[in-house]
C-alpha cells in the first residue's frame, strides 16, 4: 500500500533550472555567453506540525563563466512557488544566491535555502473520502477492480489536497526563451 504524504513535493521546473547570462551589449546567442548557472543538489526536509507543514529547502548553484579573470561576485534571483493541485499558485517568494568566482577561476558554487509553509488543514482528506479510498475490497464485490481514483470527485479532492514547491531561477522573457530553444 502506498502512503500519501501531506508534505509538498519539491521540484525544479523544466527550463527554469538554468540561467544564462550574456555579455553586455551583445546578442543572446552562444557566442556571447558570459556565465551559465544551474540549480542542483536540491534537498528538502518537511516538519509536520499540528497546524502547518514546514518545508526547509536547501540547494546549490553551480556557475561557470566563459572567461577567467579577476575575482567576481554575481547574485542570481531564485524563486520558490507553492502550487496547489498542479496549477494554482498559492504563494511565491524570492531570494538571491550569490556565487563568488576566485581570481582566475572559471567555476564557483553558491548555496541557498528557502522555507515554505502549507496549512495542514488544506492537505487533509475528509474521513468519508479516506474510507472510500482505503476500503477493503473482496474479489466478489461488483466494484472490486475499480480504482477509487477513477471517480472524478475523488480525483478532484486528492488534487486539491496536493501541494508542491517549484524552485527555479527568476528569468526574464529573453532568458526563458533562450532556455526553451537551446
């Protein structure tokens, strides 16, 4: 039997886990890339309290610059969005991750973290719904082979009680377009 966790799943959305910074005044193409950064090593811990579910998320940002040179520090904007049911944005918070390149080094790593909270009551299923999902079925029951999730009401309730945290770089339209086409 699979046990449903009330804790939000944590993921990096497609196209938002990389940030490409282009050189000043140049075009947004591969010849003008100044720096590329990637969110990696995402770790989450869920603390289940009586009234809320707190998720602490830590992650690393690995950056590579195309030309080594003097020491340089870059601050990259990162967002964490709580999404309910796969499509409803509940909240969004911003943070910055700083990467510091040592003199002559092409690679740097920065670390970041965010904390999110979801009301425990929003993730709860009614006792009637839980009974319907977990009901013991006998092979002789007429609906023994019918998955309870085939019921649209059950699916909708489970969807409404499901949350996820999406973590990614806050990109402008050009940065997002570049990631989609590369």
